[in-house]
């Protein structure tokens, strides 16, 4: 801002920038007027781009332009939600203010009112601080010390922030106690003399009353259930909570909860591999995963295990008792790897279960053999938990326990049928007709004397029938099957010849519990006996090819589904009470003399049966306490076909498995087996 004493000429020079003036004809008159210094000088500046208007255009009135304080860019349709009225409402108030530029400044103009006010406040603060320092110096009087070093130093920070101590005391509340005193209840003294006989009679009387009350309650509950059973079923069938969709949803939810609760075990089942197998010379280990158990199978023994041929996670387990002096009922539990806590299906039987078998083409049909000689057929899809077929005395049922059943894979007849073997010495074929089971006798197991060598019969061979304990059908030649008997003999039979044996193998000294054909090689089979030995046979040779003495009672034996030279056996280790179950695994292509794995899997229990899973690297073992244990095989225990650069490309995996067994046979026999 220019000073007040500046001349008008200077103000004019600052008002506009210098512009070259056009030639003016009245220049001489202006020069004459320049002599008067006090007169203001007016210089008219005309822009170069100014329009030249005529006098008429200059006289013409221009319509006024009005500026309104409104922002044309401000929105006029703002809608906001009103929580008071719970609806969206339009806001008619429009903010027209527009800030093009704003800046907070801290510089004051000298001699402005704000500057004067600020200087006055600063002076007041300085005067007050000087006054306080003088008062402090005048108010303190003391004798100066003789030594200058003891002179007190002035503390310039004393009471810098103008602190002041203030205190207040609140009023203490008055404590009061209130109490009530009640009158004691009236009491009376009672005394008497009793003897032990009085106490005994009173206890006896109360026990009898409790038993009578329980009987009355049971009778009332049974009668009420029988009356309301039909009505409740009809109502439940129509309600959504008891519908099939609800049952399926609950089953899926139960599986999800179980898998979340046992996430670590499922992770081991899917991904765990024992890295220590890399440092072992062909040996391996078993990893325990789950133990299947059910309240309905308590105090029962596992008598059979069978995996479903189509659904690899489903396993049927039969429960009964090998203690034949204690006869009881049986249970069939179908366990799934997707739910390891509860069985998927449960079926109760009148007698102990001895064997089960799934149909290979119809995976929902289950054949069952019982201890009393009855054979049953269940459909697990049925709502009723009853057998759809059952043998009776009229259909020529077995008179002794049915130790094994096996479905007939030959569907030439068109009718579903299965075979059964029993201790009564008969092998029967059961046909599933429209309304009943019909039986056909396949073979009677005749007794043979010890001197019978060439198949010739003598008088002793007609004395009775041999008790059959197990049988198995050849997968490559379906008409051939093997039968293990209580006398320790193994008979090779044919469906076409029911009157005689094709061959008899005598190698065991006691009952043969299990016979199993090799799943790959058509001539090799295994047998397990009560004489504590396992023998491998070639059905073209009467003598065993190999023999394994485990030194303990053998429960079961099973071939591995992934190798033609691998099998598993179970034994019980221990003489009496501290019995423990042991699993033995052999891979004859790795070691022909020693087992590659020997591991205890249960304590204080005997193992009864073993079964391999056809898809997953696991095996299950059952014990005599009603439990089914799942074990995962380490990599060294599940070596299958190994292809190299020298392996012919035209050979399949089955051909390689057969070659592996043939190589083993050449090594263990003096001459090559034909």
C-alpha cells in the first residue's frame, strides 16, 4: 500500500501498466497545461482490441445482468435416510458457498488493530513476570554465609507453572448395622433300640418295593408304546423333521463335525508318509488311525470283516462269540471312514454272526451266516432292519455254524445266488427266488482216512462228513474252489463234480481256519491253521511251496491287493492275561525268510480277523473286545509294480505281478513249476 503523501501522478503510474499512447492532435494544449504541477494529469488509455462503436450504438441501452448468489453446480436432489421417520427424505437446503481459495495466515499487518492488541498482551505478561521476581527477592531475608561456595543458588524454575496445592475432605458416611433374630424351631427328642435283624428286614422290604415299582413302570411303558406306535409312525412320516431329506442332512452334518473333530487323524490318513522307510532295508511300520467301536457290540468278538467292492470307505463287521459255551445274539455294523464314531447301518441277529459277504455287482446286498446254521440276506437301503431272505428248516438250512459265505460271480443263470460252508459237512448254493430261499447241495465233504493216497476210498471214508471251516473260489477259474476242514486237510473241488475231490492237500496237523487264492496268480493259494503255521501252495503240487511257523496262534491271513507276493497275518502274543495282538506282514519278493513288519497294535486283546482295503493303503484288524482298528501302511509295506527301462511296454501290471511270483517260485523250488 503506497504512503499517504504520494502524488497523484505516482498513483496513476501504479494504477495501470505503461502503455504506448497513440498520437494525439491536441498534444500542444496538453504541454501547455503541464506547466501547472498541482493539476491532476489524466491519461486516457485505449486498448488495442477495443471495438469502435457508433454514437447510436453507444446510446443504446444494454439490458442489466443480475448476479445471483447461487452455485449452479450444487446438487438439488440430495436424499438422506431419516432414522427418526425410518425412511429416505429429500434435503431441500442447498449449500451455495464455494471456496476457490483459502489459506490460514500468521502474519499481521503493522499498526493494525490485531497487532496493537497483541503487543499490549505481551507487555502485560512481561510486567507481571518482573513484578513476581521482585516480590520474591524482597520477601526472602537470610544472613549471607561466610564462604561464597555455600551461597544458595537461585532457582529460576521455582513455581514455573504456577502450581498450587489444594485439599478437600469429604464427609465420612455413618455405618449402620441391621440384624434380625429368629426363634429356633421346636425340637423333640426321640430314642429307640434296634438290632441288626431289624435293619436287615427294613432294607429287604425297601428293595422288594423298588423291584415291584420297576416292574409296574416297564409294563406301563410297553403298553403305552404298543398303543401309540402306529399313530406316531404315521404322524412322523408326514412331518418334515422326520423326512428322508432331513435324515440325509443330519448324516452329512454328523460327518462334517466328526471330520473337524479328528482333523489331525484324517490329515495323517491322507498325507502322512514315514520318511524313515528310506533308511530301512525293506522294512516298514504301521500307523494307528481309528478304532471303530459301538455300544451295541460290547462284550462281543469280531468274527468277520468285509470291505464293500464299490464303496471303498464302507466296511461290514460281524460280531458274535468264539466261546461256544456262551451263546448270544449277534450284531452287524457297517462302518464308514467318513464317520469313524458311529456305524452307518446296524442289524441285529438272533444268533452270533460268523461271516458276511457283499455282492460284487449289487453293493447294497449283504449275505450273512449265523452260528445256528441260518443264512440271511440284508438290503442296507431298506427302511426295515430285517432280513429280506432267511433260510429255514423247510429250505434245508445248515445244522451247524455257517463259517463262510461267498456270492457266485457267474451270472449265467440270471438268479442271484451264493455259496455257504458249514461244520455239518455240506457246501450249499442258495438261490434268491421271488419269495424265499432255495438251496442246492453242491458237495458233501467226506472223511478220508490217513492211508488214502491215490483217492481210493475205504471203509473209514464212509463213516461221516468232515466239518468245513473255510472255502474260497478261484478268480481265474470260477469252477474251482478250495475247502479247509477241521481235520487239517485242504480239498480242491469243482462245481461240476459234486461227488469227489479233485485233489487233497495234507500239510497241516490241525484245523485249517483260512484258505485264500492269490488275487494275481491263478495257481497259488495260502492257508492258515491252528498248528501255528501258514503255508503257500501250488494247486498242481500236493506239497506246500513255502511254510512259515509264527510260533503263536494264528487268527487270520489275507493277501494284499497291490502285490502278488505280500500277505498279512495276525497272532496273539502272550500266554495268558497280558495278551496283545500282533500284525505280521510278509513281502516274499523282498525277504523270503523274515517278515518285513511285526508290530503290536492292541493290548489285552486277541486279534481275530484282518482285511486289506482295495483302494486306500490301509488294513483293518478286529479283536475279541468288539473293536476294529485301522492301520496305515508305510511306503515300504505297499510296494506294487515297479517299472524300469528294461520292462516291456506291452506287459500289463497283472503280467508283471505274475512274473514276480513266478520268479519267486523258481527260487524256492528246485525245478520250475509247470
